[in-house]
C-alpha cells in the first residue's frame, strides 16, 4: 500500500515530500493505492470515542491517508459537524427542504481543520520543524492551533488589515509568528511559496495535496450522515478552490470504490468582486485570468486561486455550476442563516445566497434536495456582523437588520420598548 503524488497535467509521479508542483509546472495530487473499504467499515466507527477514528476526518483514514502510522497523527479531533434546517431558511431560498452542514463546528471554527490535521500529520512524518501558510484568516488560525499542538514553529502570512478579528486573535493567541504583508492575499500567497522554498518551511496551504485529502472528508461525512444517499446539489463557497477540488476528488473516488452510485452536482459560489473562476467557466476559456479582488467576504477575497485546474475538473465531472453573488446577497443570506440560530461568517453564506439565486432562475428545482456547506463560524467576523445590523457595511443595505436598542436606565423605557416589540410581532404574524 503506497500513496504517491501525481501531476494533474502529465501524470508524472513523485514520492510525497515538500514539493507540490511537477517539473512541468502542474499541480500535484495524492494518488492512493486504496485498501479494501466499505460503508460498513466507516459506519462501524461512528460514535467512536477513541482517537484517531473519533475524528470526522480520520474516520475515513483509508480514503485520506491510508499509510500514515497512527502515532504520527495530530488531531483535535475534527469534523462530526451537524446538519441543520429551518423553516425561515427554506422560505428564503424557495426550497421545500435544504440542509446546512456546519463546518464552523470544527475545533478552530472552520473547515480548514479537516485538511490541516492531515497536512500537519504529514509534516510530522517528514520531521518538519517549521510550517507556514498564507491566509485570508481561517487557514492561519487552524495552522497556528495545530502547530502549537505538534510543537513546531509556525509562520503565517496575512494581508495587512484584511482578515477578520476573530481569526487574527486566534493566530496571535496560538503563538504563530504573524507576518502582515503590505498587499492582498494573492501577494501573501506568492511570498509564502517563495519563502518556503528559500527557507525550508513546510507549506500548508491547499496547494499542499494532503490538505485536499483531509477536506474530502466533508463529503464522506455528509453522505454518511444521510445514510449514503446523495443530495441533488452540494453548494460551497469558492475562494482558493481547495474545497471545490477536494469535493470533486472525493466524489470521483467514491464512485470508483463503489461507495456511491450517483454523483451530486457541485455548485461553487464566488463573490462578484472576487470571481475569476466564475469568469473562466462563464467565458468557456481554458486559462484563468487573475484579478484584483474586492468583497466584504474576506475569506474568499482571492483574485488568483491556486487550485483552479483541479476545481475545473470537479465542476465538469459533476455537471456542476459556478455562480457569483453580490455582497448584498451574501450579507442578507448570512442574516437569515444567523436568524435561524445557526450562524456563519460572511463567506459561508455565499452558498445559501447562490442557491436562492439559482432557485429563482429555475436552475435548481424547488423540490431538489440541496446541502449547503457553511465553511466558518459566526464568531469569526464580529465586525461584519455588527456592521450589518448597525448599517455600517459599505455598499450593503441591511434588509434584515436587528440593531441594538438604546434605552434609558428606567422601567418606563423598558415598558415603552416592549410595547413596540409586541406591536412589531403582531404586524409580522
Ligand atoms: C470561511 C471560508 N469559506 C470559504 C473559503 C474558500 O475555500 P477554498 O479556498 O477552499 O475555495 C475559505 C478560505 O479561506 C474560508 O475561510
Ligand atoms: Zn507534470
């Protein structure tokens, strides 16, 4: 049983190590020799209390990293994230039913932990002493936490002033060396790749194929939670395109291994101001044009996504769709997800906003079975959330605002406010 790195362009194979691109320039992906697997094997581990199989990533070890020794695994543990639905949400998107898989329930509050546990375990296997990433925030929070657990030095490159405070707070607190780059995420990404080569840092962005392997477990777990019945659609926010790529690979491998008969359609959602992948697919071209990104959803504010070739394959193999949504649509959808008591960060809500748009356009049928991936927790970006409810997000009208009410410190003010609340409730009935 071996796992190799293989070039997605020319098929050349490499021993898994610190290089993530082929001599031809193509991205590498992991190619496993899979052991015997079955749904029953993974079902038997459900509810396990012991590591590493209690993790929603390592429960599928045979599919993500079959060869690594258990002693080398660094796990928090990840995954086991829940599916949610709500009447208000169904009404908002125009579907009879829709579920939200909340990846914000991972240990550091985003889906990144699923890829990071595999990536850091591989860093451990290679004996890496220093790990690094560029980040719009969540990757740095996740890497900082896992590096702390593995006791290795961590360097994160973040765009100055562009990452949400919850994420910055995590990276600082977990002890990462935080380098604020005077530029955007794409500048930070270029820099970390150069620095990793020059200084021997082990790179843990999703260009590292092991990250993609871990993120495949979102799909495995989602299908397992549904008794292995695929939905019609899986909607996911798309920035650097690691998840879109991972989802495509997961579905491809499940079909090859007879774990799944029919593939759901992938729906990848980009912000209008950070939409190079949408433009590529819409334009029918075969080369991505980088752009200068702009969106309130800072997690997906990316103009030159690394994994676009892998993601393109994922979209074409699943008869997928790529759509764009405006900041207004993202923030309104977020307010609805939040109002359902579930909550998410802005980028995550792009999935819900995109589903609503495609239901409206008739691409998704109102009876279709749809799962949206919420990629990060509400608590990641308090600035955007409070900004929305107080009318302070530039270019966004808060249609579902719930601003705080300022009152005098006396009972009369409370009574007066209650009368107004009661009136509003009656009017909304
Ligand atoms: C909350 C959130 N959603 C979506 C994304 C985009 O994911 P990907 O880069 O895999 O497309 C990110 C990436 O940082 C993120 O943090
Ligand atoms: Zn190659």
